[in-house]
């Protein structure tokens, strides 16, 4: 279930609940008007009772459907639940007995029917809270699922210290920071990687975080490069080789071989074929590796 579908279902859920409660209030509120005047009242109108009933059952079906999704999702959770998730589950569970009691009263205990409006309002209020913390949350964070890059407009908010702090905190959740520091990438390459990470950890890594970390890593890389005096292309090629070409054999095998550009092109293609996974090396990565390996002999 994508967050978008859930948001749409949840919005439909409260609209249905809201309209149902509105009709109920219109019917009961006006019948008990002490002047005895009913005016444009909906009271007694069989049509409205029927509409109320149909909407009520639609509401009930939607609730059941979402409950099933929720239980399936919670059952699949590996980590501890967040406070938001726990609150959401508790609200949903409280709704179950309220809805069951409401249906029971309507069907079997008409003498208690004066209590129905209060029950209806309670159910609607809880549903509203339930929806607010899911649909609302995703609507607010939806913009974070778009691809983020740096633009000139960001210069005012970018801050290296902040970028470093965010990176230390958020990028060490699933792997070591060493993995981040060891990589060399072009600006587009970093944008690609960090956006991918943000998607993996959505909505924990926000657009703001992506920009700060991206800025920090690019600047950090420039500084390292100035210190080492090695061109960025070479560093990119070198980290790619040590990451990708050590999967099946020692890097000695790679660095020990003397080949010209044409021969490296053939070898790298052959290695990629051996791996058999089209996602193993992109065309850009292949060309970075080939440039690095064939430039090595002449420059050293
Ligand atoms: C939700 C877990 C998670 C978080 C949080 C996370 N990563 Fe990753 N990261 C992964 C996984 C899984 C891989 C290996 C899969 C891959 O290479 O695509 C990976 C691989 C990487 C790599 C090596 C692969 C490459 O493309 O160069 C880098 C660099 C990286 N992450 C940087 C970051 C940065 C920077 C952040 C913080 C913005 C971050 N990661 C946050 C899960 C995460
Ligand atoms: C899927 C496993 C695998 C990966 C990944 C891999 N290799 Fe190899 N490599 C092999 C095997 C198997 C051999 C020995 C058989 C052969 O030469 O085809 C080999 C041999 C070599 C040789 C010696 C033979 C020759 O043609 O000179 C070189 C050099 C080499 N690999 C370079 C690389 C480079 C560069 C990369 C990274 C782009 C890489 N390998 C990635 C499996 C791999």
C-alpha cells in the first residue's frame, strides 16, 4: 500500500464519517426542537435515514479494510514501533468496540437509541484523530519524496557544520559513516546516492537534510582533493575499482595488469558480463573505471 492510496482512503473515510454524522445531527437535533416546529427538518424522512444507513455501512467497510491493512503492516514490522504508530494503533483499536456497540444498539436495542448521537460523534472524532496522524503526516511529508538537488537559492540556508551534524546522526543508522567518507562521487553522483538513501529512510531524511548533507559532502570532498592534489576523476575511478572490482578477486589482480584503454574497455565489459547483473556497473561507472585504470600507467 502506497502512502498516497492510504491518504486517499483515509480522507474518504473521514468525509464519509463527517457526512454521516451531519445527517444524523440534522435528523435528531431538529426533532427534539422544544418549540415543536420542525422547519426544513430532515426528521422522519425515510430517505435520509436510508442515506445515513448506507453511508454508515460504507464507513464500516472502509474501516474494516484499513484495519486489515494496518494489522498486516504492523505484523511485518521488525523494529520497535514509533510513538506515532502506537498512538495510531490504540485509536484504531478503541474504535472497534465503539463501532460494534453502535451497530448492536441500532439493530437490537432501539430503546437506547437516544445515546446514538453521542456514540456517532465519538466514533467520528476518533476517526478524525486517526486520519490526522496518518494522512496528515504523509501529506505534509509527500514533498520529501521528490528528487532533491542543490540550487543557487539554497546558499542562504546551507551550513557545513549543520550538514556534518545531520550526516553523523542520520547516515550512520544502517551502515558505518566510513562507507560515506570512503566514497568519491561527482555532484550528480552524490545527489543520486543521497536521494536513494532518503527514499530508503523516508520520511526520516527530509529534503532539508538531503540538501545539507549533499552540500557538506561536496565541500568536504573538494577539501580532501585539494589536500591530496589528485583529480576528482581519478579518485572516483579509484573508489569505484576498490568497491566494485574486489567482489570476486583481489585488487592485486586489477592493479597488477598493464593494459591500454582499449584492453581495459574489453576487460571491464567482460567483468560486468561475468557478474551478470545489469545494475552492477552503470555506463558512467564503467567509463570512470576505464579512464582511471588506463590513465594509471602513464601518469605514475
Ligand atoms: C535506511 C537505511 C540507510 C540510511 C539511513 C542511509 N543509507 Fe546509505 N546505504 C543503505 C544501503 C542498504 C546501502 C547499500 C545499497 C546500495 O549500495 O545501493 C547503502 C549504501 C550507501 C553508499 C555506498 C553506495 C553508493 O552508492 O556509493 C553510500 C555512499 C551511502 N549509502 C551514503 C549514505 C548517506 C550519505 C546517508 C545519509 C544521508 C545514508 N547513506 C543513509 C542504507 C541506508
Ligand atoms: C563477477 C566476478 C568478478 C567481478 C565483479 C570482477 N571480476 Fe575480474 N575476474 C573475474 C574472473 C572469474 C577472472 C578470471 C577469469 C577471466 O580472466 O575472465 C577475472 C580476472 C580479471 C583480470 C585478469 C585477467 C585479465 O583480463 O587481465 C583482471 C585484470 C580483472 N579481472 C579486472 C577486473 C576489474 C577491473 C573489475 C571491476 C570492474 C573486475 N575484474 C571485477 C571475475 C570478476
